């Protein structure tokens, strides 16, 4: 999978060189290119923002540099996503769907957002990471790329993905590691019993319990 991220702030993406995503890139399981929209500006000062028509606070990203940046990477098979608080809220189901794509282009807005003609021309899918407003699409893009990349075949073992929160519609059960006794807090006995059937049963019960308490909506139930 190839992911092209279009941004005015490419330095922010150094986080995507670390840990599991960094290793997946080294192994060429995913290719992530961070492209500076400013490099495409035809303005003599490489200006990429201007005041909104009709007045109002703040600045908007101008269409020309974004248009040319998209054109430089877009292929027939590309799917374009625009980071936007107005989009559908991203979730694990969307991440799985995106992990099957061949080429993803992610456009990050900044300031007050982007000139709407970019949306009219390219019709990207708008994705939000929650009902709140951030200064730019860079952090949402990083969250989405991190989540999608770990679902790409070979990046993480299937067993790890199968048991984690949301994969089966439930939140994950509690987990423990060494030491058995930490300042008087002990690991539940069932986990050291060696009885795999009982361990699986306990984990299922705990996952159900946690989901019921923390996110009853995942079980189709209302919050009390
Ligand atoms: C300050 S926001 C613009 C908000 C816009 N004026 C509005 O009221 O909807 C600047 C950029 O940050 C990104 N952004 C902010 N919040 C976001 C969110 N919750 N999810 C995804 N992107 C977001 C978008 O790319 C947006 O264009």
C-alpha cells in the first residue's frame, strides 16, 4: 500500500518513522510519502493561504497548490481522503476497509480549512477523528495512517489483531504481565491456571462486562 500525505507541515509526520509503523516502512510493507503542498505554489513567495471571500475570521488554504499537489500523485486507483471535522467519524470498520486500498491520498487542511472548490473537483471522502476542532488535519492524518497501516497484511500478527478492542465488536479484556504480585496487587488466578478453556471463558466475560459498562452502544444498548 502507498499513502501520500499532502500537508503544509511535513515535519509533523516524523512520528510515523517510529515503532511498528517505522519498521513496516523499512520492510516495504507500506510506503508513506509526505508531500509539502507549498512546493507546488506558483506564487512568487510560495503563499498558500488567503482571506475568505465574504469576510470572516482567519485564512483559507488556496486551491492552486492543493490542486497541483493532488494531480502530481493521483492515479486511476487512488482514493482521496480529506481530514475534516465535517466528515464521517473514522472507526475500526473504516480502517479495515482502507487497509485493503492500493493507494491512499490524505489531504490535511489547516488554518480555517481549504477552498471548497478542491472538494467540488476531486470529491474526496471527508473523514473526522471526532466531534472537536483541531488546528490542522496533520494529527488526524497521523492517527488514521497509524491505525490503517497496522491492519495491512504482515505489519502485525493476525492473532494480535483478532483479540483487540473493536475487532469482535467488544472492548478488550484486562491483561497482565510479570510480576505476579505487584505491591500486593495479584494477577487473577485463572490466568496462571494453564486451563485455556477457562482463560478464554474469563476473557470473554470480562470483555462483555467492560463493554457493557464503558460502551453499551457497541452492544446496541443505551447509556443509563
Ligand atoms: C481549524 S480546522 C477548520 C475548521 C473549520 N473551519 C470548521 O469549522 O469546520 C483546520 C483543519 O483541521 C482539520 N481538522 C480539524 N478538526 C478535525 C477533526 N476533528 N477531524 C479531522 N480533521 C480535522 C481539517 O483538515 C481542517 O480543515
